[in-house]
C-alpha cells in the first residue's frame, strides 16, 4: 500500500514538473486587469447608467479570447446588483492592453430599499468589482478580478413651497399683493433656475399669471422668489373683495412650472410642475 502511495506521489510530482516545464517553455504569463474609471453615461431621478472602463494587459505573444464577464455594483458596502454583460467577442490582443467599456445601472429605488440612510444624501460611494473569464494553455480556466471605487451624485428635484401671501398696500386704485415662494436646492451641486411660470388663483378663481426672472441656486441652499401682484378692484373678483370687508381668510393658490438646469452636463431634467396654496388674510 505504501509503495502505491509513493508511486502516485512521484507521478503527481512528475506531472506538475512537466506542466511547469511546459509553461516555462511556452513562456505563458497570466494577464492583469484594472478598472481605470467609472463614468456616468446618463443620470436621472430614477437611475444612473454607468460605464466601467476595464483595462486588461496581456503580456503573452498570442491573443486570448474572453469567455465571460461579471460585474458587481456595491453602494456604501452593500452589494446591489450583479450582471454578466455580453463580451461581444472580446479578445485580449497580444503583447498589449485591451480596453473595454462595460455598462451597469444603479436603480435608486433598489438603493433606497437596501440602504435607508442614503435617502437624503447627495452623494454615495460606489464600488464596482469586475471579473474577466478566459482560458490559457496549460494553466486552464482563469478568473481575472479588478475593483474600483468612487463617489457619484444622487440627484434630487428642487423643492418649492409657498411661504406667504400678504397685502402690501391698499388704495383707491386697487390692492398690491406679495407672494413669497421658497425654492430649495438639496443637491451638492448648483442649479440654474431658468424661469418660473405661474398662475395665481383666489378661492379657485383665476387671478393672475406671469413669470419670475432667472436665478441661480448654490449647492445645498435656499432662495426666496417674490411674486408681486398689482390688482385693480375690477380684477380682484368677489373672493378678494370680500376679504376687504371681512376677517375671513381667502385661499390663494399658485401653480405652474419651474424650468431648472443642474450644473451637471449629464443630467437634463424636465421642468418641474408645482401646485401649492396658502391662506391670505388682512
């Protein structure tokens, strides 16, 4: 029995030595891989589409066809998704570096469901772990890993609210009203307010319409926009006329669209529709 074990051990060592000798004679080296960057292809309020730049260095004098790819996206150390993008016939060129762009998407609803603490953050840490699968002569099937980490923005719409409505002056010609609108930018980047178009109602009756001049919101800041209204008694309607003769407040509503542009070329949001109301009293 001991003799058989000795023979098997000797045979294994001979085979291993033979493989090593064959590997040395063929001068086969294992390729290396690195993720050189993680870029945002497109950005929306529901998901971010990312591109992973994977660089593979093949030091061998022959090309190597890839048999598969794997990508795992983690946010704040939580693995969210794993995908196997098609390698589209990816082949590692001989004696050189092959770069490929691999797509992966970050769905914000999955992110919020997995990590409640990031719902109000304007940036998160993303890590991508990639693996390239291929087969080498003598060495057999191999898995080549690479990792990369960076921070990406989590965009949020501006927040708009009607802070107050007040009568600034009253004369025989009519009444001057002032509406104060609060606009908040919760993002870690600036936002250009290209225009705010509004329609004002009093007790659900149309009162006035117009627009507010463009403005700029710094990151994580709030700004007040003033809407002045000058109304003749003929324009005021019954609801506002009754305000002048009683102490009952009148419901003032403001609706419209806010056209905004973040300081991010990759995010081009649609205008924000809003509708809000407050009470106007003397």
